[in-house]
């Protein structure tokens, strides 16, 4: 996958958010397969282990008990039917997670050809906050941001300049 300008902006913002809360050398479990952001995390001084593409709705127990400083989950919970289960089971003391927000002017992403490439959830911040609280996490810091694509024109692309699209939280075990 080539890294677009939009992805690069999101990765830079994510890394800045992480650096506010995690020391270099922190051991991370990143929920999700290795991706273009993984080398950037490693270059920033984090020790990163990724999951291997398992269905984390069903097959998460091994990862829940790994001895890591922080679990990261970047745009993965929307692809899970029941993210509560893994969130409740994670034994790490810290969690950094980001999700796409529900947009009032756009339907949830749904790839008809690929069962893994669907958004079962697109959250409002209050919904995600509730999920975090119910699964035993206390949100310490949060951030939202818009994600415009300067290469597209039209009413919806214009709205993306002003409407928050992503929501990121730093949590500690409650």
C-alpha cells in the first residue's frame, strides 16, 4: 500500500499524540497486521508487535495477556463485531486507540467484495467513550480531527475540511 498524503498526515498526528503519553522504548502490541505505520512507530523508538490477522472477535485471548506497556488500536474496532470483548480482556495498563467517526453526510464504509473490509461501527465520541468506560478504561486524553482530501471536489469533500472524522483516546485501566 502506498502512503497517501492523507495517510501521512494521520500517521504524523497519531505519532505526536503517542509521544505525549509514551516513552521511547515502550513495548507496544498493535492490534492489526503490520502496515505502513509500523515502521514509523519502530523508527520513533517503540518496540512494536502486531497481531497476525486473526479474527479478534473470537481469537484474542493470547494477545490480551501479553506483557506490554501499551496496546494500540488504530482504526480496527470499527471492523469488529464486538470490540468490547477484547477491550475488557486486555491486561495492559495503557491503551491508545483511534476510530473513524460517524459522518452525518456519509454512509458507513462497506466493501461488498471483502467480508473483512467493512465498518460495523462508526462511532460518535460519546459512544466510544461509553465503550471504553464499560470495558474498564479511563480516558485520560482525547483528540478529534478532520481529514480533508484536497484532490476531491464537491459538497462532501468540502464538509470533510470542517467535520471531525477521527477520534483518538489515551486510556489507562480504571
